[in-house]
């Protein structure tokens, strides 16, 4: 147990976290003339990791070292002369005293970048937190945020497939995914590809509730069911129970479902609800029910915080000397004009770069971003842009190669879903950005010129 108070150590630059935002900040600092010390604090022993590659690590399609885009081992820290405080998580930041605390002591800083990313949200389901923390080889319930999460999940899958840890006798292995989020549908697809019978459990009435308009969601759901996925939509998982001993034949995880006020009606043919069984069993459970900014170390009341730390276009917070970037930062959403967390790899990198330039005294600012994503849902490609919850008009197009659901507010396009043909998604995103920044008012012309 360390209890050293290191107040004599003044860190010119401290960075909390080692994801994409932190790594880009380091690169920008060095590229913009900062030659002094950079101290970077992590809660893990790894190089900067890209969490969106976790599903590829689990599937085995990506060699582990490729999940570290800035180099594996200590290469990144060495090349950029970073003093890496590995496995030394920050437990408190007092922005008034300009101090950060870890288990090894308290450091004073001149400027501090908070880039600690997000942690998986754990819904209030009885037994879930304990199941996620279950130690050792018998663990069967996982989140999917860190590289260690991905590796632990892969080990469990390998164990189950090798049949060494009491998989259900006969029949296919079963996996349940809690949360039909982007991460949820991606890991569901991986598990399906590895031979599991997969059930997607979603509290809302449709898949990808934050990204897919219900019209697009219905198409995706029909496709998923056709591919053999089981969907439990509008379903409230109430409890998770682990068996005493997984080595007993037939031992499985118990999932208890309860009533959810306002949940989808299983009898409604417009939804994709399943049988509504109150209890079922599974061999593996992956939790993808969203995430929360990792900010529990901030002393209360010192910094303007909404869901994340509110920042300007140079990633400055309201507290002097404190910056934030990535999944902890609420920068500008160019479409809505509001300050929101845009939890994307590209956004984290842009924000990290802007913070690094700003701290190095070469500010150029990052005006903001637009929520967008693209993924396979089963074998169908799906892209989403903008928002799907604040519109007044819906139009749909289907030209054979590409189906689109377009969402409008006051005559302005604010959200878009594209199914099947996502080659065009990049063009549409550019057009969206240009509209949001006032560079063009005519998205249709951009789209038409691309298609012709
Ligand atoms: C499964 C999954 C799939 C995704 N898919 C996509 C996708 O398809 N497209 C896309 O654009 N984005 C995707 N994302 C989101 C994207 O990965 C994130 O938006 C991005 O990585 C955020 O980068 P960051 O640097 O802010 O945070 P992170 O990458 O989370 O890095 C933060 C780091 O700080 C560390 N840390 C946390 N607390 C502390 C502390 N107190 N002290 C020290 N260190 C700490 C964390 O362990 C972590 O290593 C996905 C994310 C996940 C989990």
C-alpha cells in the first residue's frame, strides 16, 4: 500500500488514460513543439488500445498486436518520450489545487488532459454485477470494453467450444447478448459465426434503438431472424443466476425476465418479440448495454459536467488547466448544435489532437462532429448518421441497391439510415458535415451526383 505524498513533483503535463484520445494528444504535443515531460497515467499495463477492434480480437480475425494502432508494448511511450505510469489509475483530481492522486501519491500539475474514456454500464439486474466479477476460469458473463475483456471472453468461448467446462449437453452452445447496441449486434454476429445459438435481449422495442429508425429496425430484425438469431425485444432482464458448479453436466446461467412498464407487446406483429418466457438458460452472457464516462475521480462541483466534461473547441473545460477529450468530453454535435458525447473512435482522435495542439500553444480547434456508424447486422450492412429521435417527417427511398430512411426537421435532413449499400455512407457523411457547417444546403445534389 502506497501513501507517499508527492506534492514536490510538479508535472507540466499530465494525461489520464491511454486510449485513442490520449495517444493523439501526445502525438500532437510532440508535433507542435512540446519538448518537456509528458506524464501519462493508466489503469492497465497496455499500449493505447482501440476498443472497437475488440470484436475482431474475439472472433480471431485480428491478431492481438493489430488492436494497438499506435504500436504494441512500450513502443509508443518510448518513441514519444512519455513517462508512462502504467497500472497507476487516477483516483482523484482536485482542479482547484491542480492535484491528481493515485495509490502512489498526489502530484501537482500545470495542465491535465482527462482522456479516461468510458466504462460499460451495468444495468440494475439482480446478480449481474457479481456475475461480471466472477473470478477465474468459470467466468461466463462479460462486458466488452478493454483488451482484457476481449481476451477473457475469447478464452471462455474456446473453453466452451472445447467442451471442457460443462456446456449444455447436446445441441448448440447458447449465448445471450444484453443490449442490441452497435457493440451488441457486432458481438452477436461474431458469436453466431462461432456456432452459438444467439439471443439478443433489448429493453427497447427495436434493435439499435439509438441509431436505427423503427422502419429500418424492422428490416434489420427480419433479416436477423432469418439468419437464425433469436430476438427478445422490449424485454426486461431482471436477474442473472450462476450455477454452483459449471462442471456439472447441463449447468448453465439462468436468466430471469420481469415486466417492463411500457414494454413492447409480444402479441403485436409489428414488433419482433419472442415467446416472452420468464426464465431461460444460456451458456454465455455478454453485456453491451451502453457505457458511462469514466469520471468518478473528479472532485465534485469544481468542473462543469453534464454527462461528460463540457469542453470548448480547444477541449478546455471550465476549470483552469483542465482539458478533456474522447468519450469523457461533451464537445459540439454539429447537427444538433448541442454539446454531447459522440462516442466514436474518430471523434476521440480528433479531440485528442485538438487538445494536444491547444496545450502545446498551437491551437487550431475542433469544431465538432456528427454521430455516425456503420456495421454489419447479420450479413446486412447498416449505416446511420445524425439523430433518429428528434424529427418531424420521415421519407424512405429504395432504388434497388440502397434503401434509405431519411429524417427531417423543419425541412432539414437531421438523420439518415442506409441499408445494404453503405459504399455511399462516406459521401453522405461528408454532405451532412457540409450542411451542418453551412458549406452547402443541398444534400440531394451531392447524393445524386454520387449515384450518377
Ligand atoms: C465494443 C466496442 C465497439 C465499438 N465500436 C465502435 C465503432 O464501430 N466505431 C467507432 O467509431 N467507435 C466504436 N467504439 C467506441 C470507441 O472505441 C470509443 O469512442 C473510443 O475508443 C474512445 O476513446 P477514448 O480515448 O476516449 O477512450 P478509451 O479508448 O476508453 O481509453 C481510455 C483509457 O483510459 C483508461 N482509464 C480509465 N479510467 C482511468 C483512470 N482513472 N486512470 C487511468 N486510466 C484510466 C481506460 O482503461 C482506457 O484504457 C466502440 C467501443 C466499444 C467498447
